[in-house]
C-alpha cells in the first residue's frame, strides 16, 4: 500500500497555473515571490486554508485568520480557495497514477492511496517504482511525501508524520510506535483527550489493556490501531471501477498518430481476445486509456450491443470514437502508454458461422455499434412498447444497444386486437403543443383551431376517445378527450382537450386544447 | 473468409437448383433480388419500369412542412412493401424472391401474419433524422407505424445534430447488408451534391433502398432515380375522416415519364392503392421518343 500526500496541493496548483513552465527550480525561486497563502471563509472569518513553503517559513500556518496573517506579514499574496479545482487536480493525478496500479483511491482532500501489491514487479520492484514516481512528481512541481507499508493506516501515518519515503512492510509496529496518535486518523478531540492523560505517541497505547481504553475513549482508537497494524481489514474504494480484463503497453517513444493508436488498440485487443475466449465471455463496454507524456490521461470508452472479442471489431469502434472526438482528441506531444480494459464482460456463447442467419444479426450489431460509437448511444434507438395507456408514456425510445428481442410489441399487438384500439398517429410530437381551438361545449370536437400560427378549418372529426390521466399519481394530469380531425386541405391531426367540462369548478379556466400528433 | 465461402456456396446451390440469375438483379448475399421494388399499383409500376429501382436513391419531399406526415407515410408504405418472409427456413434462402413474394401474398390472403420479430430475412429499416426535423414534425410513433404494416421492432431510429452526420449515417447503414431500407429525414435546405452521389453509390453497392425525406421540395440537381412530392389529399368523409389519402406527384423519373396520382391507404391490403373514383390529377405525359434528351 502506498500513501501519497501532496502537502501543498492548493498552493502548488496556483503556482503551476501562474507559471507556464513548472520545474523543480520553481521551489528555489520561491524567495523572489511573495509568500502565497490560500484563504477561505470558515464561519464568518477569512482564515488561511493552505500556505506555501515560503509562508510556512514565516510562521504562517493554516487556521490563522487572514487579518492576523496580514498584520504579521503585510506582503503576503492571498488567493481565495477553489475546492473544486483542487478536487479536479487530485482526480487528474489519481488518473495519472493509474499507470502504476488500477487500484487508486482518492484520500480527500490532498492524498492518494495506491494499492501497488502485485504491480510493482512491472516496474522492476518497489524501489524502481518509487524512483519513477519520485522523478515524475518532482518534475511536475509538486511538494509531496509518501510511504509504503503493509496497511493503509500505517502507510498514511508514515506519509503524513514519519520520515518521507519510508518503506516498511511487515514492520508496522516499529514504524508506528514513535508517531503521534493523530497519525491514526482519529478525530482531533479524541487525540486531545488522550494527550491529556499522557498518551501522546502510538507506542503509548500499543500495549495498554483494550477494555478500559475503549470504555474511556470509544472504539475508534482501537479500530484504527487494529487497521493500521493489519489485525482488521480496511477496504480500499478505488476511484474507478476495476476492469476484469486489462492489457497495456508502454512505448519507448511517444506515439501521437491516429493510425498508430488504432494499431495499438488492435494489438491490445488481440491480447485480450485470448483471455476472453478462455473464460467464454465478450466485452460489452471497453475503455482505451491513453497516458500523455505530460501527465494528462485520456479515457475513451465505447459500448457494444453484443459481447464482442474480435480485435478488428474493437478497433472499428475506436475508429468511430476518434472520428467523433476529432479536434477534442489532442495528442499533444504523444502518449507513452496505452491500456485497453474491458469494463463490462458478458458471457458470449460460441457461435457457428451459418449459411445465412447469424451473419445478418452480426452485421446489424456492428452497424449499431458503429453508429453509437460515433453519434452517442442515446442517439441510436429502438422503440419499445411500455406498460401504460397514456400515449406519450406508452412507448419509449431506448438505446438500441440495450434493447433486444421484440421489445414488447407482441404484447402490444395482442392488446390492440383485444381492445380494438382506435387509430394512432404516425408521428407524435415530443410534447403536446397548445392550440387555440373553437369547439362545441361540452364534448364536441373543435370546429377550427390555430396551430403554429396557421388556421385549420375542421371538416371531419372522429372521437372522442377518452384517455384517463394517471389518477393514482399527484402529477397524473387530467383526463383527455382525443379527436382525429381532418382539415380543409386534407391534413389529419390528433387533438385532445385536457380536462372535462363535467369536472370544471366554477371560476376555473376552460379546459385547454392540445395537438399531439399527425396522421399520414 | 467465411463470407466469401458462403457466397460461393450459395452460388453453387443456386446452380444445382437450376435457377438462373434474373437480369438485372442484385446479389445481396441471399441470392438474387429483382432490381425493382413493385409498389403494387400497376399505373405507377409501369411508369417506373416495374417498380422503384433498388440500390438507388429516391427523394420524397413534402410540398410544405405541414404535409411531412403524408410524405413519411408514403416512405413507410414503400418500406413496408419490401418483401420479407419471416419464416426462417433454409428453402427461403435459396428460392427466388418472386416465389417468396407469391408465398408471402398467399400467407397474407390466408390472414396469417408472420411474426416480424422472428426470422432473419425480415425487413430492417433505419430511419435517420435530423434533430430539428424530429422536433418539428414529431417522433415516429410505434403504434402508428404498426398500423402501417411496419413492425416497430424492425426499426432503428437515429437522431443526428448535423447534416454531415446524417449523410455519414445513411451511407454506413446502406453499406450494411442487414438493412433493406434507409430513410434519411432532413429539414429544408441545401444538400451537398457530392454527398448525394456518394449515397447513390452506397445504395448501389448494397442493393438497399435509400429514401431521402425532405421537408420542402428542392430545386437542386441530384442523382436520385426518382423524385416525388407527396402531400395529403382530402379523404372521403363519412362519419369522420376516411381512409388516409395522399397526392403523390412523380416529378422526376430517370427511367420514364412523370405523373400524379391520388393514393389511398388500404387497411386490408396493408399498402397504398389507387384511390377509387379518383381520376388522375393530370394525364400522364407519355414519353416521346423524338424528344431530345438533355
């Protein structure tokens, strides 16, 4: 377990955004710049929430009010805090850390936890991994400290309070003993009350009897201690779902051309194909993660309408995704690592190549996937019959990748036969449009109406077909009387009156008319 | 590799059955389809030289935006007339489409309706529409489509925000062997000539029918095989609106004369028929052989 603490995240972010060339020397030039502090409102007071290296040397620390800080050092440079930007930065660093392990968790507000067990050998051991991490973070201009230990608790404690770069696996006890109790991630109140009775270091509580300690200070202290020592399991919640199938490749020279990226995607897909075949599954959602040399991480995901494992098909999806991204896909100085992960896998029964039949389905799925990858899955839809009698709710257009089978239309046909459903329009407006209508009161069809500024004289009408609103719901709406009307020029419309004159309470406005659809 | 072998195998089996290629035909992987799609209306089919040419682009425009439902209805009527026998059997792969067609009619007359969800040779329709066109004229309504003989489960609807995506999507769909009819719906406006030519070529490759549904008639030149202007016509009124009627004007025909007809939707046949008691709006201008061809 590796705990990474970016101790000056907010100030580093501001310095990086001001300085177009962040470099290790930036810290050295700190003297020339005014000490930087970040302030935020706590209660009614403007207080310091973060300070940079120079400011902390002047004796400023988070928690001090801005007024006091200004009184001590009038020359400080105060910037308002921006928690969202800090979170975004932390998340982008977390994404970047995906190059080391897929299990990266954000330890808000300014830390990261990386589960590197089983991953370090890819870098040639933990020390090599640490060296790589060191080099890259230093280059990016962050102040940081980290530690590796067997448990989350111990790594965290060592990163925040121990000597930086600590490395203790299996020696958690000796590592923790000299550290202050607040390193156990317990509430400050508890730490303070422990300090009042003379328990200041973790070593002080290690061998104390457990029962009295729990009785007096609550179960938190011992639970955290157990977790840090590895007696109790502490789960790590990764920021991103961990893909069950992953293939990755690093490049000696960064790649930037689209063709190269697609070729790599295909090669990685070919590697995954074996693993997928062995398990008898196919991919339903695939993600291509590209690590840019400057630390940006680009994730491109594509969904499929059937379990897929053919490398050419997978490459085809990314062709469309890249085409859809167009200029937004900015390779910069190139990518130095690519990873293809299958996020959702589904069983994929082996299929025989038929003389006809199956191929057609496959072709159609391929088309749906391509269209969805380019235009977005929500724009490629199939109509499904729903269990409702209200026209706009009676059917729903759902992403084609998620719909299979007859989508409820067989049941709908049976229902239509049984109820002798009156004609339905060919096209239904997304929402009924209000019209000005002159109609016979109470139940007559409209004689003439105005829709989209054009006047229509009704020459024939059929109806009413009464459709009750959803009376069981508060927002069900009134009952509707639908009419099929034809105007002088032969246009046929589906109109309705929302509400009945019968139910009208004196003083209420008369029921309104709407146009809902058009017939051929 | 597998596909090539399959195609060869089919050819071989066709040869064994003693059937020959009906010229001109389109090989779509399931044997040879006739090159035209008959509308089933003799007056129109003769003018079109047997029916709407497959593997070609056809433009259907509404005279005004209010008439777009009629134009949609006409396009869907054409799409629904695509012969599709949904009984999955090996014989239907290898029999000539005429036979399939005849059997289909027999089934229909017997009142048996093939389950459109089953089988592999059913009609596949892709309807690509511009976002604004859909907002303006309404989204396809499954219950209404079903009454038009078009099973909603066979339909794939695609919404695009740009015209170039519309053309790209149509081209992709036309190149897909599993798709029979591609309908592209667009708002009034110009369309790139080269893109239209590409559509025609893509349709020719796959043998599918490409229908371009326009909200207003356009004057631009195009490579479309036929051009229609389709609006609504008053129905015969008796206790409410009668069977839907449309006025179809064939304004451009690469293979013959043009004409105008009033068509009526026949619920029993599930297709458009020539409206009874209705005279043609104008006498068809028969082709004059001495006429100079531009």
